[in-house]
C-alpha cells in the first residue's frame, strides 16, 4: 500500500465534541499499524527480521493513532518485550518460511535494542514523509537503549578450528566445508553467503560481489586460493549464473537449510557454545591478532562505523604490545 493511500484512507479522529468541519482524514488519524504498513511498502533495507519485529509492535499498539503514542508507551512496550522468552531466528526453510527457536530465557539487550531501533525508524520515516502532525515529538528519543555487553567475543581457538574443518570435510553435505571456510576468510554474514550466486563470482579477480548486505551497501569479498579450489569442484557444466553457491535440494535458485549439517559438524568436532555467526567473530579476531587495525577490520567486515569493531580493540592492543616488546623490549 502506498504511503499516500494509507494517509488519505486513515479513519477520522473525530469524536465527541469534535468539529464537523474537521478534515475526514489526516496524519493524526493514522494508526500505528497503518503507518507500519506504509513504511514497509517503502522499505528498501535488507533486514529480513524487520517485518516480524514491527508486527510485535503492531500487536501491542497497532490500533492506537501513532501521533498519540508517548515515550511511556515505548518504554512499557520494550519492558514487555524484554521479559518475553527469547526467540532466535534460524534462517528460512526450503519454502522460504522463517525458522525460529524459542529459548526459556529473556531477550538479550541487543535484541531489545533492535525492537527499539525498528520502531524509531518508523517514526523517523513518518516525520520525513510529513505524515506526522506539526510539533510531533518522536516517542523513542527519550527512551534509552539498554547497554550491550559485547566485550566477550567467542572465536575458535586453533585446535577448535582444526577439528571443525576436519569435521566439515567429512560432512554428509559436501559444501559445508566451503561454506565454513568462506565464512571464516571473508567475515561475511550467513545471509550474505547463502544469497550468493555463481553469477556474482569473479574468479579471475578472486572476488565475490555481495549485492544485498545488512546495511544496504554492496561489498566485495576476497576469495582465498582454498575457496577458489573448492568452488571449482562444484562448478558443473549445467551450473547457471542464477544458481546459488549453496543450493537447496532440487531447487538450485534457493539456498539450502544447512543447520542440521552444521550442528552435526560441531558435535563431531566437540565444540560447544558456538554459533555460525561466531565464524564472523573468528575472522575479525584472527585479523586483530595478526596486526590488522580497527579500520581494516571494519572494511573487511563491512561495518560502516568503527564502534562496531571496538569489541576487538583489546586483541589489537595485545598484538601491538607483543610487537613492541619483541622489537624494542631490549632497549635500556
């Protein structure tokens, strides 16, 4: 539904005592649900969880005129979300349906902040589109985000890395080794890797072009010799440019649901408390430990702000300290 259509079709806010000459519709009459519908119709971002996150807000406040919502409404909504059981997004199945796993613990601060950011983006969009009435006060700006504890980063030790790669080599899904090696060597997100097609590879320049990223900006992934060798194994004469690198069974244009193979490899490698996303952390951690600056790490990881890679600062500091002591430590 186009934003203009939503605005003009919104119900009248007229009630007892309202003037009969008041406009039949207007920004103040638009409910939060109607505003979210208009926002999602114009949404060009890459966050595939955004519809589900905003649907949660609509379930709680959707029937309220959005211009009447206050910071107290947002705060109370976030408190309710914070105390709900955590629901972890696990990707999509072969029919493109979302897969979630429920865990018997409250949502993390990072997850609650994601709900805050999504709702804030809707109100900001409404202001820019002139859908909000004059003098409208953004209800999210006076609600602080929760502090996130990102100091501890889980990454593979050298022994764990060796065991995991060996387990992936013997996996029942032959492409698991390629997927894991690409994740470690490029720092790409799972969604970015699964969306890659053969037509987005430039093997001569050893680059994969990621068209769809989380922040909406395309980037190039460097391909190591090991990755190029593995890719050559799976490129068949019948492979077409639109085929996924990691296709589902029988549907080469759809990505594979690989979680069962991944969990089996972790079990075989005797690795605990490790997520696929931690391969991305492993990439950044290895770079930091080998002398890469935070700016270089941000570039490899596709982060637009250095704040996102500050969690690896202690690793770069440790590396620099060892370098200085090794070269200059004997100076008296």
